[in-house]
């Protein structure tokens, strides 16, 4: 009876050495797992920092490259803007003579066409049945002290026929004055047919104190005037001159404009 009782405890409970061995193994496994988990945690914390530093350096290099590219582009843009500004200044100085030449060549804005073809003048045939009245007007700018007026108020011409008219200018002051004039034709559409062979426009005229001069205008109306349907009801053309006082460095006023 006692033998089973002595044997039963040995079967129910494992020996102490076996328990010690299992405890050691458990501790080793737990220690390995703990070390492995701590290592993974350390690497997870450290690796992003390395990658972040590398990314920061890469972004820094990219930013520097973009800044240099932007600086180069800005310099190029500033160069183009400066060149455009210089070009606009040059065009502003050239605008007056270019506009004047264009008006004289095309009759724009009632500007009489300057210059003439000698062969055309000699060979053109007057249109006798079309009689036109040419009236003359004279004005001076508010700052101009000359006395300026036409010698005749009107004359009658036909297209294809030359005509001569005179204006008179006088300087009533005790100092010399230089004047310069502009002109226009009314109606404006008739300006392209009004051709001046000789005139005093756009040229400086110097008058000494109390000096008085006659200024001729030699012109003709192009025969094509009679063939233009727009000119069918035009029977009167007015030639107007305006004198301005010319000052040093002052450009010629544009037709239709005046100095302030």
C-alpha cells in the first residue's frame, strides 16, 4: 500500500532538475525575444532619422539648384526688359518724324501730301469741268507772338492745275523769334489729293525784331480727286497753318496737336 503512494508523487510531479532546465530555456527564449524586440524598436527609431537627414540634404541640393536656375532666369528676363525699354525710348524719339513722314505720304488726318513727281506735274491734264474753292486759314499758338495771316482768303483751282498762294508773318517784338508751323487740310479725306510742291511747313523760320516776310505755298490738286466717289460732293477745301514758337531741343509738333 505504501509503494503506490510513494510512486504516485513521482509520477504526478516532475523532478526538480527538469523544472530548472525548463526555467532556463524559458528565460533564454524570453531574453532573446526581448533583445530582438528592443533591437527592432531601436532600428525603427534610428533609421528614419538617417533617411530624413539624407532627404534633407537632397532637398537642400535641389533647392540650391532651383535658386540658381531662378536667378539665371531673372537675369535673362531683366536683360530683355532693359532692351525693350531702350527700344521704346528710341521709338519715342523717332515717332514724331516717322509719323510726320507717314502723314505726308498718305494724307492721314488731313495732312497734305508733301513732294511731287515732276513728270506727273508736267504731264497731268486739268479737269476743267470740276472747279474747287481753296480757302486759307492761319493760326498761332498762345505762346507765339508773331502776327500771321494769309494774303488771300480764297482762290479757285481745278484738279490737275498748279496754284500759288502766300502767307505773311511778322515779328512785332524787340527780340528775334524762331517759329515752326504745321498744317492740315479739311475735309480730311481730301488731304491725300492735296500736293504741295513748295511750302514753309516743318522748317524753322527766324524773324528778327519787327521783321516781316511773305511765305509762298505752291500746290496742286491731284486729277484723281475727280475720280474718287467720296469727293463727289466736296467743292471747298481749306488749307490751315499754325505757327509755334520753336525752343531749343523742342521737336516739331505733330499735325493736329499743339504744345501745352
